[in-house]
């Protein structure tokens, strides 16, 4: 079996058989990879705490047909400060779960890796009053944009007409983004059902602006934008719904 190397974040880890663990990494070069760490739960295991969630590690592994077998793991960054803060830890673990859900084995180009690294660095920064909501929202929006199913925010996702900053808008899961009032009416009529059933959600113009800003600005600037908490909360909830819709098996 050939040996290979990778650098990545531990985004998932679970017990396997009697004494082993399976560890999933988001790596910089190979995307999402899962590795079998034999004997990782034994007290005398060479891996120790190196395979803990969110750690950035370098691994050497055997490439096989089935599961890749972990040979060595070295800790590069463990983010101890982040892990001591409950809210920041929760945000980081949630992002790791989203990554694991959205990426298939072998998928996840360098951009997803760099985005997650930036996200963890922001969470680990000692900055006072760091607002987590805008960071979480920005992370998710950028991630699904990279993966090719981010919501269309600039033009109507149904008729393609450029959207004005202050017009009433709806998020259509099915159309894949914001839709104008005409298209929303046409959709409701065509389906003959309540708009909530067909995944149409009203979006206030300031929320559409908040989404656009979250996509445009780097993560490091998002917590400093003057976006009200309530708006961020609603925006994140709608985005989670949108992601869940697109994750449904076809
Ligand atoms: Zn339209």
C-alpha cells in the first residue's frame, strides 16, 4: 500500500470497533478524507489527543481500496483558546458538522479548507465583543456559494430581472434564490398551495442586503458590520432551511 500525506482539520470523529476511531478530515489538497486510526482509544495510543475535533493536523496514511489507514498524526494547531469558550466552540463544531454534511468523500477544494481556517482563526481571536451570528452566517453563505448552490441574491432566480434594493422579495428554495413579487405570485398560483408549503419565505430588503454583504466581505469584517442581531438570526434560520432543502435526496 502506498503512503500519502495530508494536512487538514478534524471535522468528525467516532469510535469504531473495540479500540479504534474513524476520523474525517477536511484537508487542503484532498478535500474530505476519512481515516481509520487503529487503537486510537487505547491509553497507550500514539495518537493521544491529536485527533480531537477541530485540530489542524498533518497525517501520513496508507492509501487502500477501502478505508485509509492512519499511520502518523502530528498536531499543527489545536485552538485551545477557542475551545475554552462555550459559544465559540459551539459555532466551530456546528460549522464542522455542516462541512461534513455538505461534502462528499474526496470533495472540498482548497477554498472550503481556507474558509474553515479563516473561520476558526476569527473565533480564536481574542477580540472583545466578537459577534458570532454574522460570522456563522457568512461562513455558511460562502461555503454553499463555493459548492455551487448558494442562493441567487442579485437577480430574480426565476425571471432573471435585476433586483432593486428596496423591493419586496421572497426566498424560493426551489428556484434557488430570491424571487420578485410577480414570480412569487405566479409560483403560488401554479402550485395552488400555501406559500410555506412550497418553500417561499418573505425576505425583508435589509435582510437581502445583509446576505449580499455577508457574501461580499471577508469573514474578518463581518462581525463589525452594523447588522442587527434579529436580522442575522432570521437570515441564518432561512439559510439553514435553504441548505436543508438542497440536501434532500432527489
Ligand atoms: Zn421574477
